[in-house]
C-alpha cells in the first residue's frame, strides 16, 4: 500500500480514562423538571405509574435471588426510549443524558460507556425481554426500593432538567474532524442524536485522507471557515494521527527512507499530546459559554495481517496504547469523553481482525456499512452530557 492509502491507518489502543479531574462539569442542573414513580409486584401484571394502574402482558419474577422485570414496559414508564437490536440480542435504553446497554445472556452491561458486571443477565421469557430491575433503574438515575412484605418494587425517578443547546434555525450543527477513519459513521451518529434528543442534526464534515495533528491544529487556529464551523457546532468529534512526530514505520513497516522512519521517544509522544491539547483548547475557546457535546475518536486497526507479516505487531502494540492514552488524557483533562473504537473493532485484547467480522469494506482498509454503524453506536453509548466551556 502507498503512503497516502495507508496514512489514515494510525491505530491506537484502549485509553486509560479517568486519570484526571475534568476541567468542565456536565451540564445537568440540580433543579428537577418532574418526577415519576413506578410500582410493580412480583407475579402480577399490574403496574402503577404515578398512581395510575396499567396492565402488562407479563409479570416480574425473581430468579436466583434477583428481580427481573420486562424491560420495555418499565423503561417506557419512566420516560425512556428502548431499542432492540436483533443481530446481537442487544437492548439500548436512553433516558435524558443516560444510555444503558445490555445483551441477552451476557453478564456485562454499559452505562454511558462504562462497563459493569451484572449479577443477573437479561433473558427472554414468554417472548419478552427481562432485565435486572435495580441495575437498569439505577443506571438511568432512578432509585429502587424493595418492599418485602408486599413483594413490591418501587422505582422513583426525578427528571433532571438538562441544559441543551438552543436550536437555531431548527437544527444543531455537528462538526466531525479527522482522517479517513472519521468517514461514514457520522451520519448514523447524527441520526441517533436526533432520535434520542428530539433535535435535527446537520453534519459538517471536516475530514480528509491523512489529516494529521499538525495540519489539523493549523486549520483550527487559522482557517476562517473551520473556526466559523466550530463556533456554531453544538456537537464536535475529532481525531488526527501523530505521523509527523512518530513517523511512518508503524504504518508502512520496516524499510529504508522517509516512508519507514520511526520515533517512539518520549519527546515525540509529548509533541503529539501538545498538539491534541491545543486543538481541544481552541475548540473550547470557540464554544465558550455554549453547551457543547465533544468527543475524541480513537482508531481501529484493519491491517493485522500486514503487521504480522512484517513481524512488528507485538512491538507496536505498546505504542498504540500510549497514543490512545494521550487521546483519552486530552479528553478527560478538558472535561469530555473519548470513544474507544479500537476495543469495539479489535476486541478487549486488541488482537482481533475486524475484517473477519465484516466491519471493513472491500478495499480492506475503510469501514463497511456495518463498521460505520458500530462506530456511531460506540459514540452513542457515551451518553449526552453537554459541557459549557
């Protein structure tokens, strides 16, 4: 592969988030917009929502000491939106800024991108999906009480008054920045935002093959059109690769000449972090005082077979880890989150080939339709907590 065709393939490892205190707080006001109380009883199909009795077609039950409830009835009673994804038996629940993800038969779940262990996995029974009531309710921000004498579950949810951007001309603007790994997915992410938050989202693509940290920083600082787009963008996702500092070795493999140079020194990584931090600083300055949803995008790796052929896969994995740690640190230090695309595509150990899963298209490098939808889903799972710089 040529330099330009491979330029976007700078891959990075799972970030080590949470190492720093955020500089900006999520925009969730302490004032409450209202409250909802949901009561259910083990073995009974009745459900009470704010004192109004309704009927379900299945009843909650206890299995192995854990209370399981029908997910759609209970979640929608709280005001949440529920998606069922048939391909992998997945349940996605969205309520306010919270996004809870569960899988039938799987003992792990996510809340705003953070993975948790379940004591009771979701199951399908009587053609309905049942989930552990305490985990889901608390994940959405509700309180759960168990009244043993009455075999009753009482769920109380106080709706946070989320401070969201003002919709100007009926739309929110979403700027996506990066190299070709930022292609394609953003339309699906925009659709999710529109569905979950009830807004109309217009995508502004600021992506280009091989867009690196040096060129991106220059554009963010000096381009009138780029700065105008960022100043009006209620939603921003960005990435850029570190090839100006780390060199091309980890993209093109061993060899001689400038296309195979490498520099994995502390100084090279420090320069990359400085550029990414400066990009984040500029974004926050341009959005000062305005609620904004900001995310950094991590990278996936589609060319494992080449790395294995060159014999450098294990050599470079620690380099990817450090690059992605930098992306995570930049996000966390500036008060927003980083989307772990690498783990989604390449597995928890980062040694799985996404080509084998159908997430890479016919060119062997860029995402397929399924891969683009997967990236959008990783962003969606991070939830919708806006910050005000």
